[in-house]
C-alpha cells in the first residue's frame, strides 16, 4: 500500500534507461523519479544525453532497454493517452513560417480536440501585441513563447521544456521564468532542460547533472552545492605577497593568478581571520567579495575539468 501511495505521487519513474546510436552511448543507465508538481531540471554539457532522455520520457524515442512510467502511463504503449496529458517544447523549437500565434494555438486545439484557449495563453505569455504577426517575423523570445503556448494548449499535467530560454535576452528569459513559476503554482510537473545554471537554481526543486549518458549528481540545488561544493569563496585583488599571509591561516585553500586571489573556506570564522590578516599585512588589496559557491561552480568542478582535457 505504501509503495502504491508513493507511485501515485510520481509523475515520472524511469529505471535503467539505455540508448545508443552505433557506438555512441547517448544514455547509459539513467534512473529518474520525479514527483507530481515538481520542477525538475536536467543539466549537462552538449551531447550529455539530456534531449535523448527527455524524448524517451515523452514517447518520441524508444529506449534500447529500461522502463518508463509517465503519470502511470507507458510512453510507447499508451502514447495516445500520454499525448493528451503532456506538453512539449522540443529543443530549437520552430514552426510553420506563415502562421500567427493565434492561428497556431487554434490549430493545435483542433489537433487535440480541446477548447481553443488562445486568448488566455496569449495574454499569459504577453504575446497580445504580436498575436497576428506571422511566425518568421517574431523575435526569438516571442517564438519560444509561441512554443510554450502550443505546449500548454491541451492544458497538460506534465511539461517537457528542452532549453526553452536558449539564446534569449535576460528580460525575455525572466518573462519565461514567470510563466514557468505560474505553471508550477498550478501544480503542473515541469521537466526543464537548460544550460543556464542560475535558471535551474532559480526555478528547479531538484536537478540532475548528466554527463556521458549518466547522472553525476542529483538533488536540490542546495543539497548538490553542499555535497559537491567546497564551501564559501573569498575573492580579492592584491599583490602576490599576500599569498604568504593567507597560507598562514589553517583550513583554507588559496589560489592566486594575475593579481587575483580565490580562497575556498568552510567556516564563517575564517572570514574574520582573513580580513584581520589582510588589514595587518599592510599590503594593498581591493575588491573583496565573499560568496557561497553556486550550482555553476559545482557544475564546472564536476564537468568543466573534463572539458579542458
Ligand atoms: N538521432 C541520433 N543519431 C545519432 N546520434 C545521436 C542522435 N541523437 C543524439 N545523438 C548523439 O547522442 C548524444 C547525446 O545527444 P543529446 O541530444 O541527447 O545531448 P544533449 O545533452 O541534449 O546535448 P545539448 O546540450 O547539445 O542539447 C550526442 O553524442 C549526439 O550526437
Ligand atoms: Mg539537447
């Protein structure tokens, strides 16, 4: 009974997913459990296997092996039922050139045999001014918003958004974030693929960092930063002689290059020690900044070093 309760709260349950293209192991053993109403973000470098994973969940690609349940449905066997409950923005979304946002939504409503919600969706995504402009004449951000409207036209319980904000300016991205927050408040499940780490940190309840077809780290951004991060950072500009000053303080790690120091430390007490030592040194320093490690710092630690090889 307890297991059944658990399953009913799961929007996605995938076990042992594998998918190869010739010699390329695009997805190499992925398990996922995503709760209903959760925003779950897939992160990882180009070619990591995110889109392949997402498209298997959507029922667009067939896994070589493994099992998938989306809202209790098998994406291959129950594809018709799943299509009614899912909304998809594929990576690099594009659409029929001469169709306006209004017409596109009306068209999708006919395909899904659902009421036409174009007015509501166009208002929600701030497309009112361009609702009668043809697709090719829309800006990148407006095109992505049309994608979002189409994904929402069947009032889906679960949304798969594969890089919905790639290439958009900071404000257009934040507009899409607002829509995603609204969708979350409506208890929809959202699987969000993104290369913007701060976007995942901002929106996602949990994230998975994928590399080489495998999950390298999974959890809330906070958990991942805590588990894989090194603590806090102090950045300061100063002369090389300060290296000696920092090296005298136990339990901190100092890196130096081109007049810039990065110190990694764990305890807030170290801040006091470092600032006192800087003052006492009589050496020149400026631009002191203290920050917690971000998801991006951890991501680059986990993946970035490999990329440089
Ligand atoms: N249809 C296909 N045929 C052959 N190889 C493919 C196919 N689809 C994906 N691949 C390969 O599988 C690997 C994973 O691709 P995938 O698109 O899943 O990566 P991704 O994590 O989404 O990358 P990106 O961040 O660039 O979108 C890549 O090496 C890619 O070249
Ligand atoms: Mg992709």
